[in-house]
């Protein structure tokens, strides 16, 4: 499979007669240090990651071939060749059909839901989009079955977690994901409205699953079933005053998963059975641009996702983004509130090459107890407040092809809700250099 993608990526380079070939690459190195995880022999650990990527864009008549592959080195995975993107697609005028443009692409690309908090992940599949003057419609369908396991971030079930520790499995758990979106650019008061629907189906083979009705007295650590989810999302964004922009989103999550629960029909009193759930996610952010004050930007943002309570179940995202390199809670029995401020201290001068950003995020459990995405939080403890994270980012772009990013972060936990071995302050400092060629 690796050889197939490599040959396909380099194929246009063997066709010099074909016009409009564009190619390049970049070298990305991140080095630094961080506090060691619980149970480590030392208090300090090194952070090291190096990526070399090559990309091409080739016009083939009305079609365009777009690809990017990379090699990444980390101490835990010394050799990892991967394909970030490889699509062949086209975009044509569609005025006769009542639209401005119609685009179609097939291959590997990044799929994102309207909120950006449910899915932002590479999939192999097909996408189409119809653009009109004031609206657009999009559809995409893809699978995770060909993604390498180290690059897969969609971990939902107990069987997914077992796959992580199985050296015999090279690829991600197979899932089919389909997305629909409709965007109206000027819905009201200068606001854009996006509606979205997403369906995720677990394609794991039947012989790997625990059949419903399987009896027992205690849960089997190796048992598991399919984990299917659905999402309906709404996002509203736009200017609310000169230089002030807002973005608000909501997602309704339904699904089913296999649970070990009481069963009166079982001989042991307990059995595995599929159970449905219904969760909610809501968030908002307000951004204020102050161009006259050194091109600064102030932002306040917050999010709430349900946990297992009497009125709602835990929200389950697919691949949400992290808010910090030091500590971050994924949606699901969590909430956060944060502020950030960025400024370009050399704005207006000849060498405007520097930008700094200071941010802080406070994390909470929405149900004031129970498990969250971070195992460091004790699920048996009581208390909503988890801790506060503070980050400073300094970015310098001395040349158009060189970017340097210095990051420093500290997480101060609430010791009352953390497990005994995770009550210390966590920190991380890294320097990233990206050279494009």
C-alpha cells in the first residue's frame, strides 16, 4: 500500500510534457521539553518531532491532481511515512443548472463538520460542492479503513483502544462517515448560517464483536461492539459591530454502543446489550480586531458539552481539536472558558515579522463528576473545576519561507479532582521551525 501511494504521488513528475506542474515541500522540526507523565523515572522529558513533506499540484486538462506526503520522526515512532492528501478533482461553471460552480473530488482529504468540534480528520472518499451566489451545498462520504493507525484520532470504543496496543494492526478501525452541509451567506443581519448532518457507521467485522445477549457476572475487558453516531449541527457567524465578529454553534449527538447492564432475562442477571444515547454540545466565541492598536486581536470563547446526567447523556465527538499542547479536555462531560490576546509588536514598521499571543483556558466537568477525556482526572471524585491552562506563543517570520514558533504552557490542576499521581503542575516549552522550499 505504501509503495502504491508513493508511485501515484510521483507519477506526474515523470510526465514533463504535461503543463502547469507545481511542486514543493517543507521541513518542520519541533524540539523542547515537558513535565514527565505520571510514573516516569525522571521529572523531565524531551519533546522531539521532525517532518519532511513534499507536495505537488498538476493540471490534467479540466482536472487537477493535488497530493502531499510526508515522513515523520518521533522517539516513539522512528519511521512513519504517510499521505496527508491525494485528490483528483475538477470545478466547472454550472450557470445553466442554476448554480455558479460545481466541484467534485475523489481521494484523501480533510473532512470538517460545520462546528469544527465534532470532526476534523483525513478520510478517503468522495466530495462534491455546489456553489451559488448566496448559498452553497456540500456532500462528502469517506472511510478511515486505509488510514495508518498512528495518524488516526477517531477512538470511540473499547475495541478501538485495544487496537492501539495491538502491533499486528497497522490501519485504523474501519468507519464510514457521510456529511451534508448547507450554508446561507446572508441569512439575517449579516450573519452566515450553516446547517450540517453527519453519520458515522462502525464497519468492524462481526467476528470481532461481542454478540448482544452475551451473559456474564463481570464485564469482560476484551468485549466490545459497534459504536455508531449521528450529529445534527448549526453554526452562525458574522460581524456584530465594526471589527467585532461572533461565532456560535450547536450540535445534537445521538448514537448507540454496547454496554454491560442488568438483564432480568439473563441467567446471571447481567448481559451485553446495545444502548442508545443523546448528547448536546454548544459553544460561542467573540473576536475583536484592533488594527490601530498594533494589529491586536482579543478573543473570548466558551463551550459546554453534556455528561451522563438524568436529563442528558455524554456527548461523543469524533476528532476534536486540542486547545493546548499541555492539557485539553475534549467535548463530553466538559466545559471550558477562555480568553486570548494577540499583538504584532512591530506593526507599522519595516520589519513586521513578529506576533505574540497570550491565552488562558479554564476547564470544568459539566456534571461535576465522572470521567472525562483525560485519564488524569479521577472519575470517582466530586467537583466541577478541573484546572487552568496558560499559554504564550511567539511567532516570527523573518523570511517568507521560514517560520519560527516558540511555545510555552503551564497547567495548574485542581488537586481535589485529580488522581493521586497527577496533582503536580504540568508544563511544556517547544521551539518549532518550518522551512518551505
